[in-house]
């Protein structure tokens, strides 16, 4: 059982970007928040229950981490990793 996971790897497994380096760049931008705390570290640890605020092209999305993945799976599997708390259009 995984207790924590790198932020960039979780974003990649949850399919918020097509490459892991894109996920790392998103984290390095300083716009991603973990439990309301800004981070600029792709290696930041996330755990089940954490709330992530993500700047996406379609707007800001707030999600709750429900599970951590050992590998990147299909889109339906990726959607089971998180729950959308709120979403705002830009």
C-alpha cells in the first residue's frame, strides 16, 4: 500500500497532463496548492485526503485525492483517483 506519492507522478497518473514533465512544470509554476498551501516542488508528497488546487487551461479545479496509483492506467481508472470538489471557468 502506498502511503504518499510525488505530486508530479500523481498528476500524471490522474491524467491532468499527457507527460510527467508537463506535470512537473505545472508544479514548478508555483500555482498548484496542496491543502491551500502553495508549492513549487514537483517532488512534494501528497497523501490520500489531501486537497489539490490545480490551474488548468479550462480554469481552476479543486480535487480531493481518494487513492494513489502505482502506475498510469486508463482514463476510467484515473478518474477513480480523485473527486472534484469545485471547478471554476476562467
